[in-house]
C-alpha cells in the first residue's frame, strides 16, 4: 500500500472523518503544532521566535499527519478529552512511527485517569495484561496497524469521491465529434450515462474505504467515460493511480 500520500485540506478532513470547519478548528487549537517539523536555527545573538508552525495555514498534509488526524477523531469518539487526544496525537515518536510504517509497536494504550499513554508491541501488551501491570478497563486501546491501513483506504476513497463529484457536476460537458451541435436526444443520453458512471465511481469509493475495490475497476470506469467523450483532469486521475499504487 502506498503511504507516500499528500492531500489537501478538504481531503484531509474527510480522511480524518470530520467536517472541514471542524478540522480547521482542530488545527487552530494547536493540533500537531511543531510535530514532525524541523527546528529553526538561529545565530548566537538572535532571539529565537516562539515556536508556532501555524499548521492551520498549511495546504497539504502527508501520511503521518493523516494518521494523527484520524487517531484524534477516534480518541474523541471514544470519549477522551481534547487535551488528552491532542497531546497523544502530537507525540513525536508516535508521529514518526506512522511515517516509517515500520516497527513492532502495534498498539496505543491511553490511560484516561492518569492522562498517560504507552506504545505496545503485541508481546509486551500481552505480558503486561497477564502479569496485572495493566487491565483492560484501565485503558482505551487503539490498533495502530489497523489505523494506518484505514487511512490508506480512506485516502483512496477521498480521491475517488473528488473525481466522482466533478464528473457529476460537469456531466453536460463532453468531447464532440463532427458537428458542434449534438442532437438533443444524444446529448441527454450521454449526460445520463456520465452521471451513471459518476455514481459507479462513488460506489467504488465506498468499496475502497471498506478495503476492497481495485485500480482495475477504476480503469474500466475511466474507459467508459472516455467512450462517452468525458476526459477527467489528468491530475485527478493521477491522484487515484497514486493512491492505489504499492
């Protein structure tokens, strides 16, 4: 699966599972802040600025950011307070583990009463539960491998939905061969066909989010669009191909 993803703000919000304005409010409240950014260097005589990455001004987000955003949503849905969710999501070690996609730290355990959290491998989690160091009812547990896989699937769905929406909104615009004026019956039929293909794209997006769907299915839909004289934007098509790569 391709984790080399970069998406815009609206898609990042969709992948996280929150509305656009709600997502921007997260960023304005300081979610991630300097997490994953390189520190600035100053000359010895220069006073350092107050650290503020102003992430709410960013227009593109990578895979580790998306995992952190989605994790924030899951933590809030689980009833954890904002301060806890924001602190956990902004942890540098956790952020870098999303970015690398490697390592054996599969689980994140958040202990709400003590406002602490721990990264566990399957083995260390099983050992701590077995010896009574921790108990299930003390923590909220998140499967990080499952989280990262979900972000990949949701990213595929997001780019497919962008393309589906564009096809539906521009269904009356298509390439014409021969006379400039297409007979009205033909124009109506082609428009209806393009709208139907847009719905099929939307269904494929739903499948992709659930972990199924394939790029081959997308190619078949794309070929049908071309047959109707509809040629989606190359950048949008490339985004779909990139999301399914790997």
